[in-house]
C-alpha cells in the first residue's frame, strides 16, 4: 500500500508540474517588433507585456526593440516578425511601390504624427527654406527621412538640395550636438529629448513638425500581414485589446510604464524618459479626438489624403484606396477601445 501510495503521489506531482507546460504550449507564439530603441514612448507597449495582457488573450509575445519605422515593415514582410508597431507611412510607400506586399494595419495608435525636422538655434535655420543646401542626418530607415519629400512638397522647398548624411540611430543627435551636421529628421519624442540628454538646452532646439506644415499623417500603428492576420484573427484582436489597455494604464500612471521600461533597460534616465512618454501620450496618442471618441475612430478621408501625399511626394503613379492599408474589422468592441 505504501508503494501504491508513493506511485500515486509521484504521478500527481508530475501531473501538477506538467500542467503549466501544457498550458504554455496552448499559447500562440507572436514575434513582435517595436519601432525604436527602448525609450519612454515604447514603455506603454512593454507594460502590456509585463502585465500579462497578451497572455490573457492566449498569446506568448516576445517583444524586441526596433531600428526605425522603415525597417519594421521590411522585417515583417520578410518573415522575421509577425507584427510590429511603426509609423504607418513607410508601409504605405512600400505598398504603393510593391502592390504584392500584403502588409496592412488593423489599428492606429498615434493619432498625430511625431515626424519633424530638428536643428539648433546656432545653425540659423528658422524655416524650411533655410534647410536647402544644408546637411541633414538620419538613418535611412527613419520615417522622417523617408517622408521628407512630402514635407518638402508641403513647404515648397527643393528636396534635391538637401545633403543627406546617413548615420546610425545612436549617432544622429550626437552629430547635431557636435555641429557635424546642420539638422536631423526623426520623431520629436526621440530627437528632442535625446538632444536634451546630451546637454542641449530646450530653448536652443528648433523643431519643425510635419503636421505644422500640412503633412498631417497618421503615425504609429500596428503592422502585420494579411496572411498572418487571416490565420490568427483572434490574436490580432487580442493584441489590440492589450495595447489599448496599456495605453490607458500609462496615461493614468506613467510611472508604472516607466518601471516596465526600466525592468528591460536598467540604465533608463527616469525623469527624461517619463517626460518623453508624457509627450507621446498627451500630444500624439490621446489627442482631443481620441479622448472624445476612443481608439479606432479613424477619419478615412484624412487617411486617404495622407496616402495621396506619400504617392505624390515620391512620384508614384499607382493610386491606392485606404482599404488596401487599413482594415478595421479586427478591432475589439467599442467598449474595449474607450476605457477612460
């Protein structure tokens, strides 16, 4: 009897240990790319992962830092990632040039574009026309650089008279701070605060936002392929639900999001990254439109206008309706999109 009891106890113990493993195997693995380095704006996405919001949806998400909004769609299209978050407009350009690419967004996070040209007061660049014949630094994958032709067209400047200096993301702001280039392109949430982190005073930074000159694009969005989405529709909806919840959590208490960031990046400058996150939340994500209507209420006329601006800026003849790049059918119920 003692032997039978011991065997039963051993079997029960083994079953108890095996249960979590079996449960873990039922989770759908999802390879997720962020748009940029681990900074304040990325904290809200990391918070969704840390709080288990994706796991509750049956998803085992692995989340990596990104290398620019122009790089994310290339890697998703190539199969390195299933989904990612990135400025939507490089994906729009890719689809305009290559109709066979099946990438799209089911969910737009940033209601306002973060793209901007940034320079320092000492460079005497006060308006877009002053950029001509100057050297501007950015990685090739930077959304601001890729969209610069639209900025140039909107402001009436000759884009061919810009001298581009291709740099790594880590060197972009350093090159400007050291006076080795005249300006940079990028997201305000990256460039402005990275310059300040290098000791540049806020009053010495000159910012020309794309949205201020009429290039009012939608920005950061969830990017995936139709093939993956059609195979995993519940996963797409679950990802969106988790992202929305984490955005509201971050708005309510930025400190919890920064704590999630610091858990992944111990050298985080907490005050700087908190301020960076607040800008992303208050100026780009929770605009007056989103605060009034919740996420997912996209103005398709505005979206189409942005697509056409990209097409015209790059002299692409093929017209593309907004439905080729945005599909709202995967959105959760409206009650899940407005939690405040």
